[in-house]
C-alpha cells in the first residue's frame, strides 16, 4: 500500500489549497482514508476522514466548516479542499488509510496496527 500527498504550497491568510492523496495497493471503496497534519513542535492531528463506500466523513473541530474531504474512486485519490486558511493551519499534511472506522483512523498513532501512512506535503499560510 502506498499513499502520496501532493499539492501543498504557500498561500496568504484567507486563501485556499486543495492537496491530493494518491492511493495504490488498497481496496479503495471500503477503506477509511484520512488527512493528518503536524506543525513544528506540535503533535500530529487527524483533521478529516472519508469512507468512500458510503461517503461517511468526519472532521476535527479545528477544521470543520472550512475543510472538505473528497474521494475519487476512479482516480484512487482523496483530496482535501481547504478554505479560509489561517497561519495556524501551517503544517506538513499527509494521508493515511486503514480498514477501520474513521474515528479509529483519526486517533491512530504509529503503533496502531494495519494503518498505512504516506509522505507529506507542506502547507504554509503567511502574508
């Protein structure tokens, strides 16, 4: 299983970005796929998750109403549309997947079994 995030960048406060996570080697539809972020000196935070089979989505309180997670089964990608970005959203964003509920995946750590982690893409929000 491989996950690769792309599409980060530098954006001004109030701006938008839409990074994408390419997934391979996984049964896409019935797996949960989530976006996480980690800012310098801070703990990893799960921000959004989707299960493509039923379009079930879960968001952290910190991004609810600003971020939207999309899946494209034909392309095996999961995008994160980020609107209203603020400097506190600056972080490395990366994706993870597993055959678990979204609530489990968003709370996953490196020690959680059967969770696949991908490389990240950097998002910087600054004027």
